[in-house]
C-alpha cells in the first residue's frame, strides 16, 4: 500500500453529483392554506436543491410570487404577510443551479405578466434542455424579452407564452407546440387561468408523480415524499411524454407525442443518490434499491472484515444490505453534521482541508485495530473518499475495503444534473487498481452495471454517466 496521502484542494463543487431542483404543486377548486402546504412540500424536497426556493400562488384569479436565496424554512420565515399567499393553487421550486448559474434572476418560478403588470402564468421546471440557447436566440430575434441571464426554464415559459398568443390562450395546445420545439430532460408544472398543467419529457428522465389530498385536490411532486409531507396519497408517476391538466371540474391526461417517440429512460441516479430513501420513484422503493445494491456488492466481491460502515446518508442503506448479506456487523461509525451549510468562505487551504471533519466525524473506539468495509453511493472525483480513508487510517483501521454502490462514473450529465467535466471524473482517468492506490485502500470494488440493471428490473433507464450512452445526445 502507498503511504498516507496528504489532503489537497478539490474543485469548486464537492465530490458529489447534484440534482438541479425539485418541483411541487397543489390545485384545489376552493381556497386552501396554500402558504403552509407549499412550505411543507418544498421542505420535503429540500435535498434536491439548497441554493434558493420560490413559489407562485393563484389567488382570486391572479398569481402572486415570492422567491429568495437560501433554504426553504429561511425563506418562509421572513414572510410576514402570509395570509396574502392563501389561494386555491400553488407551485414551488427548490433550486440547485446548473445552467444559468447562481444569479438571483435565475431563481424560479418564472412568470409572465399582462399589459397591466399582473402575473398571468407561472412555471417551475426540473431538468436541462440541450437546445435552449438556439431557441432563446430565435425568440429574442422575434422581439421576446428574457429576464434571466440564462435559464432553459424561462425558455420553456416564453415558448408557451408565444403559442398562447397564437392559439387563443389555450394552454393545452401551447404546451403541445412547445414540446415539439424543446429537446432534453424536463418535468414542468404550469399555473395559469385557474388551471394547473404538469408534464414530462418523452423519455421521462426527470421524475414527476401525482397524488391527491382529497377527492378534489391534486398534488404534483418530484418525489412521493412531497405528497406524503402534506398528508396526501400517491396515485402514480406521469408517463414519459404525458401531460396532466387540472381545472375546477376535472383532471385530464394527454400523451403529447405519438407513442413511438416516447420511451421510459428515468435517471438511474435518482435511485442511487438523488431521491430520499422513503420515496417511490416509478413505483420502486428507493431504500430497497439501495439495500439490494449492498447485498449485490457482497455477492460480487466478498471480503473478511470486522465492521461495515456507510457514508451518511445515501451510503447507509447499501451498508446495511452488505451487512445482511455478509453477516459482518453494521455500525453507524461515521457521524454526519446535519446542520452544516454550503456557504462557508474559506480562503486558506488549511481551513478547507478541515471541512471534511465538519461534515463527517468518526467514532474512534470503533475503528482502532479493525478491518473495515466502507460503502458510499458513488465515487465521483475521489477527493472526499480519499479524505475519509485518511480519517479512518489515522484512527487506527488496519484494513480498509472501499465499495461503491454504483458502477464507475465515466461521463458527465447534461440532462439536469450538476456534474464535473469528464477530465475530472476519477474513473474516466484511472483504472480500478490506480484508484485504489490513490484512495489508499486495501481493496476497491464498484457495483457492476449488470447488477444495477438487475436490481432496477430492466434496461429502461438512463445509464449515461456509467456507459456514455444517453437517451438524448448533445450536439457538439
């Protein structure tokens, strides 16, 4: 084994993939406590984005919006006139920026106004478009003005507005026309004219489900945990390429493209890392997928050890699965600080190196003299993994066997996930034995793509970051 490797500065973002955002919406024919309900729903989806949040309420035929930087509860805590945000419908968004950056101008929802300055339409979006820049350029040439510095979400809104003006303000037709123009990954909720519309891209890459609060109140959410948070019940996920429109009397569903153009390719990383473990995605339990991943890891590569530990939070279910399959006891040795933010400004390298100790700390007495299996959901750059190994070595572990509950990540994502460039992905640059040496571990194994497919029950998923084969290919 190589000697203990010193810390070094990682890149701008931490050693994880980040989902762009979460979307949530509730529609009722009667006035309800939309202020509280959207707060609950967005809080349940906080893990999908922590940079900013916002919401739009339909009240007495008009749309009122509020959005700000920061966490959900911080944003809502600063609203004193909350009764103004009681209406019959509301949509909301939690943001982690990918396209468009971190400007306040890019915080969602985006909304459109009439000639009197009244908001008449509002939109929230999860995902990325691969042709947004060209569409925006063409719309600007037509005289359409944009607010954001760059946001593909606003591109969707302005396209819908364009077609509304052409097709007599009929939302269903405007969305259908928009769908034929845009390409990429998107789950979208729109509020307009006492209607709410929700739709997914033809591959269903980003998740979107719906449920009900009562027999007349409908809920749309990126994950079922959002529906659970307001006391609703889950019905199903929207199909790829499907649109739902709710009004005061009914809900209707439409496939926006011919079936031969639609195919189910939801992001496999939703199950590995992004989604909350208590969520169902496409009616599959996220926790069960993660636990099965741990079991498969042991079947692939058994090892003798004294204790199994998981990197909180998403690595813990896989560690429990590994423990069950191997008989090696699982212990929650790594303790996560759940209150740490992402806003530290640390100009000195020495202080940056201590960040890992703020995020995760180890119970030393459970490590000293032990052979340890450590399981994380994935290895992206390898920087955090190496620092964790350093902590365990320093604490006296005599063997460290690292297991990744996903296959090696060899490609970036441009379909709604913030990922490093290919050159920064450790599995793209190095073979497994070199990565093991870099991490300073006694052994290293990844979940095989064959086992991941087996756990998920088929190949109808996006595995692009593992294989380089994407449902939609970005033009170079």
